[in-house]
C-alpha cells in the first residue's frame, strides 16, 4: 500500500506536493475609534513592504491607537510625556534579540497625530499612515535617525523615500493570494 501510494505520488503531476515558504504573520490591532482602519488594505501594504525588504519570513504587529495611549507609551518607554506619531519596539535588538529571530517587533501608530501631520503637510491620511508604517518597519530593522550620525539619518531618510516610491508601484501590482 505504501509503495503504490508513493509511486502514484511521484508519477502523478496533480499530487506533487508544493513546498511553500512559511507564511508571514501580520497582526493588526485597532484600539481607537476616531478613524476607520481598513485592516485588509493595511495587511496588504505591510505584506508588500516586507517582501520588498526581503523579510518574507518575519512577523510584525501593528497597533493603531489614540493620542492618549501613545502618550502613555512614549512616557513609559522614552520618558517623553507627549503624543508622537509612531513608536517601534524592535525584538531584533538588545539582550533578548536571539529568542525568536522571526519576530521583528511591534509598531504603534497614533491615528490622531497621523491625521494632524497629514493635514499640516497637505497629504492624504492614507499616505501619512503608509509613511509611518515604513518608518516603523525601518526602525524594527535597525535604522535610526535620532541617536546616530548624520550619515545614518540620511540613510534612513533615503530608504524611506525609496520605499514610498516602491509602494506606489507595489500597490498597483496584482494582489497576493
């Protein structure tokens, strides 16, 4: 029985198993009520960015929050008692970075601050959110613009621009199945 099944499996093109890469896990939380978040669209954007960044097997979580929540996090982790647009919590850095190398970390976006920034800069909110996702992902991958050299700041800004431009063409590509 086993041998005949194996022969059938090896000779029948419809029964050849396909090897698939491990699927990425993208968790999206929406803990604010002021702006509707299209989780399916956000997931598609993050998926395309991770593929472009060659992080096909990595996991990331994304949380959309209000200013009050991000202010608490900003105060707790950065000693800055004010809202900010995005915070990133990398699990690829520090003492425990090798515990699970497949998990990049967490990105937290304040939708209220994103909306204010978009209005101030004359941008659609969607474009601002896309930028903040890119910015957060780059932080998870080790890019920095605050506690670093001018060259590192320039490198991160250049990568942000590149990814924003790439995202435009990636978004026009057919959706992944």
